C-alpha cells in the first residue's frame, strides 16, 4: 500500500491507498491474460514504485492527489520531512507538470527537488528555485539523484 501525502483534508484526498504489485512477472501475467484494457503506463508506474522502494530505503513512499483528481504519482518523504515529488511519464517531454507549481506553493520549504520521468531522455533545470530532474523511467531508482 502507498498512502496519501496530505495536509489539507478539504482540498486533498487522504484516505484511499494505491496498490502496487511487488512482482512484475505476476503483474505482466495478469496484464496479458486478464486486463487487456490496462495501459502500459500502469506497468511503468509499478516498475518505478519497485525501483524507489528498493533504492530509497530512508524514504517513505506516498502519493499526492487533489480533490479535482490531479495527482503526483509518488512523494518520497524522509525522516527530516524533506520531500521529493515524482511524476511518472512514458514520453520524452520536458514540460513541467502544472501540479508541481501548485504543490510548490503549499510545500516549497519541504521540497528537496522534483523528478519527472521520461521514456529515454535526461535533462535537469530549475523551476521556482528548485531543481527538477528529468530522467528515464529505468533510472528512477538511481539513488545518487538524491544527493
């Protein structure tokens, strides 16, 4: 279970955990045999979750969702209450997700930096005085990005 990250129950969803499978082989089997309508991005998101779980043991993995259903796929939070918002994508766009700007307004002092995954491209820049790292999904567990 991945629990929600929230501070304002009137504007943010706080009760519904997200579920991920810990074995991608089982996920793949179910997807091919039963869930024909399941999109590839669900497999990618599950893979990213497993990589984060494996490579960021000092962080709790959460997700963020507003009442209007806009969301950030993962929020890594450490014991110092520093957070890393992660948006998982399967394209190569360097566009900054709009939800990052809204999230920054609420939590700017806690944000260590932002991550947006891509299909194959790597890039980094700065938004709102915070670093944003664009990196391929297969590198999302590379724990040197947290330094």
